[in-house]
C-alpha cells in the first residue's frame, strides 16, 4: 500500500481562494442573470449554433469522435504543462524531490524499437505505446460503428440555454453513475482479462537515494487496456443517446459533452489540487482530483470518476489519515493531519 503521508492537500493561500470564489461567482451570475431575465443567453446559444450549422464539417459523421479524441489530447497537454510550471508545483498531491529527482522521458528510438519488436518492451515503453495507440484505436472503432449505424439527423433549431445546461449536467451525471458500477465491479471482482490494473500504473521516479516516488499524471487517463477503454466508450455512447426532455440530445450538447467529460476525466488524473478544480468550485458535489488520487494509490477507495455521493453512501469514501493538509505561503510551509 502506498505511504499515506506522501499525499498532500493544499490549504489555499488567500490569493488562490479569491480565484476560486471569483470563478464560482461567475458561474452563479451567468445562471442567475438568465433565470431572472437580466440576460437572455438563448440568443448567444442560437447564434453559436447557426454559425456551426452552416459549416460542412459539422455534418461529418465522425465529428463527435474527433472532438473527443482531440479534447483528450489537448487537456492532457494542458495539465502536463501546468505540472511543469514551478509556481504551481505547490499544488501536487505527491511532492517530487527538488534535488536529485530524475524522470527520464522515453527516447524516440526506444519507441521505434518497441514498435519494431527488436527489443523487449519496458514498462515505460508499453505505457507510451498504450497512450498514443488509444487515439487511433478509438477513432477506428467509432468509424466501424458508423459503418453499421447511421448517426442521428442534426436538428436545425438551436437548443435553449437551459436545455443545453440541463443536457450537459444530465450527461455528466449519467456517465459517472453508469461507469461507477462497472468500475466498482472491476475492483471487487478483479479479472485479469479486463486489464484494469494497467490503468493503475503510477509514474515512478527515483531520488538520489534510490527511493521511489510514485505519482499520478494526466496521461494516465488514457493508459488502459483495450477492454477497459471500450467499456468507457460504450458508456459514453449510451449516455449520449439518453433523452432528458423527451427528445434526442441536441448535437451542440453532444459536442460540448465530449469536451467537458474529457476535461473532468483528465483533471481527475492530473495529480494537482488546483484552485479552479471541480472539487474546489463545488466541494459538496465533486470529489475530483483528491479522491481519484487516493483511488489510484489505494485501489480500495473512491470509485467515482467525478462525484462522491455513492462512495459516501456505500462506505467507500477516503480513509482517515490519507491526506495531510499543507498550508503554502511564500515564507513557510506547515503540515497537519486531516481527514478528507
């Protein structure tokens, strides 16, 4: 079992707390302005949709899959970049040593050798190949699906703002709910052919003292077996075809859903306690990155992708003492035990 003392939860300095409050306030203000009639966002949504509908590429059958694949790639790049910014390192759940830290990237030649089969593949090589292969495999699978199933016709009418928000919220909730039971089953009844433990591979680095440091990185979100990834795709396809208002989900909602769900999944795997994370903006609803970090370290807790209500209800919440609370300022750093 991973050493619990390595997982740290940041108590945000005042300036970061203000950022969290500001983002939260903007979201609330947008909703209140529409509900009270101060601003009608229906016109904005309609203008966006009419512009998109006039584009030929919107009517390409593979568009949703391409948006999902490139969204994953973009969010992984964003969060990996954030992890390299020096003044954001304070937000890591697992602190890497400042000195003597070594994490050698996979050389291009190693990947070529692994692909050619000229050398035995190392764990690092297998991880990189799985991550990069996930994109063409996913797109190829959706292309085969479209050979036997035509996509739904695209409605010319724009959705209302509240319909758009409702379909997005319902889609995120449904994805998390349905996959929760699959995810829980893979842990309670582990079967080797599922390959779910591949997804639990943590990045490993060594200090000068040869001590190993294990941590979660954003690309872990697509580091999984073929069957594991297929189950996630199937759940997302089912969710995209659910009806909330007694009518098919609008195309704009479907596209935004793929962008939002890939963001939340990548955020959960980023290993960063960011002030704009979902668990900060809405701590009573989202478990987010902290709980998913615990899940990847322990394998026995926090099975939600986004939320936490089922974990808390079924007794799979975070165990006591797995997080230390770290208050970070420009001058001092103090650590105290806490229960998440």
